[in-house]
């Protein structure tokens, strides 16, 4: 049972790495996530009507977040630097 769970976790990490189109920002250890990666998430991709980059950008602008910010080119989203590090993340966290 535990071995299956480990394989499942490993598979999820592989899928995330393949499909997420992440640009790591080395200086701040922040991840910019492309809107396409959000749209490819299983929960988002099954929405009806279908979610698009235009609709996602519009939603992010109309319902701004205290935690998220858009990049200058409007195709990437990331956590605001002021929210790092989160209070529940230990300083000695494991970075994958």
C-alpha cells in the first residue's frame, strides 16, 4: 500500500514536471506558473464552459488576490514576494 502511494506521488511529480511549464526565479526561489499549466490541471480542464487563457486572465484581474500577482507579460502568475516564506513552512524545508 505504501509502495503504491510512493509510486503515485512520484508519477504526479513527473506529470507536473512535464506539463507545468514552470520558470523558476532563482533569486527569490519563487515559481512563475504559466496560465497554460493552470488550464491543464484536471480540475480546471473539466470545467464547462471551457476555461481559456483570456477568461483566466480576466478572472485574475477582476478578482485580484492579496497572494497572487501577474507577470508583466500577463501569461505567468506567482505568489507575491511579501507572502514568502509562509509561516507554516519550516526554514529547513526539502526543495524538490
